C-alpha cells in the first residue's frame, strides 16, 4: 500500500513555508488614522509600528492617499523582523503651529532599527511659520528635523518628497548601509538651517538620483562619515554640498572616502565645499573625490574654508587643526557668479596637501575665473582654468 502521509506532509510544509514568507500588511487608517489633515494620527501610526515590529514575518505599514496629521513620533527597535516597509501613498503633515514640535529635535524619528524602508509619499514639515519667526529676530524654537534615522542599519529611503522642514529635512546619524534614492527636497532659498540631507557618524551611505532645493546645504557631511557615495544630484537653491563644518570640537572623528559624481549646482552659494572651524581639533578630511560637476551661476564653485568662525565667537586668532588631504577635483566646469571660482583657504598650521585639479573649466562673465590659494599644495593635470595657484 502506498504511503499517503508523504504528500500530505509536503503540502503542509509548503503551506507553512508560504505562510511564513507572507508579509503582514497594516493600514494606518484601519487603526484610527484619518486622512483629513486635522485629526492627530500619532497613536494609530505607533499602533501600526507595534504590530509590524512584533511580526516575525516581513511587514508593510500602508499609508493611503490623503493627508495625515502627525505630532512628534518615535519608532524604536529592536524588532522581530528585519524587513519593515512604510509605503506612503499620501502626505504626512506636521502640526501647523510650529511650537508643537519646534523644541522636539525631530518630527519623525527611527532609532535602533534594522531593515526599514520608507517608500513614496510627501512629508510636509510646515516650517514657514518658524522661518518667519526667526527672520523677524524673535525668540523662537530651534526647530525639528523632519526625518531622522539614528543608530540604525540597512535603511532605504526611496521616492519621498520633503517639503518645508522646520530645520534639517533628512538626517542619517550613527547608521550603517543606508540608500537614499529618488528623493526630492523642497524649501525656500532663504529658509534657515534647512539642510537637505545631513550625514554624520555613519558608514556606507549612498545618495542617488535626487533633487534638492533648500535654504542651507543640499547635502552636509559631518564628523565620523566614511564611505559616502553621492551620484546624480541636482542642487539649488542652497549652499551646495559641504563637508563640514568640521573641527568644532577638539576631539572629533574625521571624514574619509567621500565620492560625489555627476552633480549639477544651479544658483547656489557654493558648489563643492570643505569647511572647518578656525580652532584646534584633531579632525580630518581625506580621500575625497568631486567628479563630473556642472556649475551654473554658483558664487563659490570650488572652495575650502578652514577659517570658519560664525559671528567671530570662540575662534578669533586661532587656526584650524583639521587636516585636509587627498582631495581630487575632476571634470568640473561651468560658470561662477563671482570672480574667484577656486578658493583654497587652508590652515596655516596644517596646510592642505595632495589637492588635485584635473580638467577644470570655470568662467566668470565669459572670462576665465580666478583662483586663490592660501596654505594649499597639490598638482594639476589636463586643462585647468582658472590657472592653478597650487
């Protein structure tokens, strides 16, 4: 007699296997969130996170079309699975009264998570009221970062739009293996401290195919950043792509292995910038490649500023301890909005070393731009205009 238990066991095994792989989907609306832009959905979002985080299977938190009001919200790991996706079809809106989250540091914070993806949707920080408060010189809250990942690994941020953040739009802090792709950042060119994407104390971060227009740096790269790759980014308005400011602290982790490839800067204050405080520090910036960049009416297309000292507080009469070395500028061309297109203002104590200019062409009013070098050494190859001062 044939053994019929084997096919039955096999069917049972296949059923269990497919059940294990089946992702859990949680719709925030089913947990009480309302797409009216007025009802606070924070509790519903936290309830959705709790379900997704407790699931042993991959989980999707679905945010349908419509506008969902969120107060400050913190999504914390560790979770029972390493594959949670926030799929956002609608808009998340911060409170219209900027004081509600203005002193909260963050609006949406993920901490100690692994394998989280945020896909699609609009994050509206409603920051214009706070910017107006600051520009009027009133006493105002500092402002909240729209989206931060802190001490997290294997993160993906894809296809989201960040509008009118109170402060920084997106912050990657203390993370490993982060991919930011197809992101759009939009805020007024005069909005204060609204950095587009800020990376610090993180390794293995990739930023691809993104368009950033804001009132501060399009991308800012802080201490402790290593193995950062930025490619195909459009920046403007804004303050450019900046490494720094570094050297604010005496003991500080350095920045190394940064590649920027295929970037366009339109009407920005800076193009590619490295800046450090003019005071003692053991920080550094090394192994940096800026490659294939187009400058369109940029005030400072190529700049190293090691005498950064806002309001002349805490640094006058001192020199930067940050060591800048092995920085390559390759295939950078376009127009400068000022006469000096290349400015290397380095530390007198630790001059910039091994700076390389290759195939650089910058013009100012249809004439070759000028270059200015202080305490900078390096080499030139290919066609370089302005004439090198290294």
